[in-house]
C-alpha cells in the first residue's frame, strides 16, 4: 500500500477529531466523573520502600478479606538504604526498591502504588523532622501528597506518627506523617494547589495544564509507629491481631506480612523467607496498634479503621490553624527542633490526641555524643540574661554549649534580646551502660529574678 503523506494523515486525523466533536456537541454536555478505577477506601502515605510492611498484616486483611480498595504512596525511594543483594546503590538502588515495593504490595493485592520521590535522608546522630522537611522540599512534596489524595479520594488516610519516639525514629518517617496530615487538611480546600482542581480547557485535546481533579475531604486519619515501646498508644486506636487467620487465604496475617516483607530483599536479604520456611514468625505476630489521629465522622476510638465511614462524601472541614499563644509577656524555656514544632503543629491541625500522647523522649547509644537545642524565649520589652542549669544523672557529661567559641567552658549564661529567642545548642555525652535504661535530663534557668522551667527529656540509653 502506498504510504499516505504525513500532511494528508494529519488532515484526515483532524477531520476525525472534528467529526467526533460535532457528534458530541449534539448531546447535552456533561463533565466526566472522577476516574473510578483510582477510588480508594484507604490511602497509605508511608516514608520508605518497606515501611508499608509494618502494617502489611492489616492491609492484607483490609484488601483480601474485607475487599477494601487500598492505594499506597511512598514518599521516598529509599536511595540511602543498604543493599544486601548486590552492589547497586543510590539512584540505582532506588529503581530496584520501587520494583521491590510494587512486588511486595502486589502479594497482598495492592497495585496502586505511587512514589513521591523525595530524597532519602540519612546519617545524623539524632533525627530531626525539620531536616527531612527541608531536604524533601516541603511545599513541593505537600502539593504532590494533596494530588494523590484528590486522585484516590480515600475515606481514610494512614501514615506514620509525626513525633520523636524511641525506636527507629527516622526523620523521613516523621516527615511523611507531617506531610500526610497537612495534605489530609488541605485536599478539600480548592484554594490550595488550585491548578489541580481547575477543569481542563478541552480534555479531548492536548496540552491541558489544568488537572481536572476534585477537592476531596478524607474522613479519618490514623497513625502507626516504629517506636520500640508501644505503651503510649494503648487505647488510642484499634489493635489488630496478627495471629488471626485470614478467612480467604487460610494463613495468619503474620505470614502474609512476612511474605510481603520478603520482597524487600535489598533491605532484609533472605531473613523473611527463612522465617516463613521455618515457621518462626514471632517478630510478625505482635498485635498491630494504630492511633486514631482524628475522625470527622465519629466512630469508636478503638473500633475498626472503617468504623463510621459511609460512602457519601463529606464537606471540607477546616482545622483550627496556628494561633499564637495569648498573654505571652514573660520568659520561658522549651526544647527546640521537632519538639518545638510539634507543640504548635498538633493544636493547629486539631490532633487533640497528640499533645498528651508522650512526653519528649529520645533514644541514644551507650557513650553516644548528641546535641539538644533549647529555646530561651524573652517576650518582654528588655534584654534578659538566662542562667541555665542542666541536671544530669550520674555519668553524663556536657561536652559543649553553643557559647563555647566566645567564652571559656563551661558557659551557661545567655542573653536574649527584647522580644526574641535565644537558641542554645548543648552537646551531651551519654554514659556507658551495661543494660539499656531510661534516664531523665532536665533544665531550669534563673532569669530576671525568676525561676524558669523545668524542661525535661527522657532518654533511653542503649546497653553495650
Ligand atoms: Zn523507613
């Protein structure tokens, strides 16, 4: 057959499009509904490839036995991880870990897996959520998280606990929780990322820059945690048995979770496969707790994750937002970094369960050096000098403070200008201990004739 010239082909093609458009214009125009194939009951926003594995037993139950539609967003690609299988690292490892995650989730029936592709942060003494928010380009990541909520229109969002805990306590884990919480609160507001919810000019033609999504308000927000102690989450949400047997799969949820994890071979090697082969599933059989961060549809706190959820959409529910404290004239001290941020973040996002959930805590190694930031607040009209005292249990050492360059050590006197904060960086050295144990550090200050504080930090010192 003689090839049709390119020009003729274009004319033919345009005339087909035009005929199609004429035919369509003769019907009453309607907007197409959101793509039903992507509607989710539950959207999981988890930080690294393999962090979804922590709740894989519950996700297996939701998908395979309760026929829930579950989608997963992984905020990083795990490019800073190890590789127990091969030599591939960094971006190459990220490509591998994306595939591992898709295979892992496919094993429990989940194939809607999105990657937000924030960088994987690693390598600091102490996790700080603010550092991960910085490296992940917070605003850009938030816009993407909002897009995934609008695309999947979930009833429930599940993410990691936005708090500093003793456990793995990775800053990317906390950042995923912060970004998911913010996205939960913003996705229903069409004035945020408005380009996502504006209608395309002509969806049947090309180059549309308006995305045509709908604003969407999810109904419930749940957190899960990698804390090494789970006493503080008791009673704040449902807890799922992992020794229970899946009615459809005829094996325990622990076994389904181990199988899901077994695909993450770069991180876990053959350990999960061996555990499955030898039926040594103890690590997977612990009950799986969640924290109900908030519900806009009621339901029991410890009831099922889908409790109270009906299919009808709900209206946008604005949160309280940041409110500056009232009657602030005075002097105060508080822990800086993530702790200072979370004190303001929880009330701003109506996370009423969070302020009382756990007091500031940190896990450090035996003999480890680590920094703590303290904020000295002066909201009076004059400069004020703070005399800071650090109360340390036996064996602890203050290595240095932020004033060490200007003054002979030890320097514990700091001046905050009027209506200003002074940030003190204190470097501590934990004692060498045989057995892991909790210890408490506290700070008080004398300033302008007042006693201020105490501020306390519980530290879990790991044994040698
Ligand atoms: Zn992780």
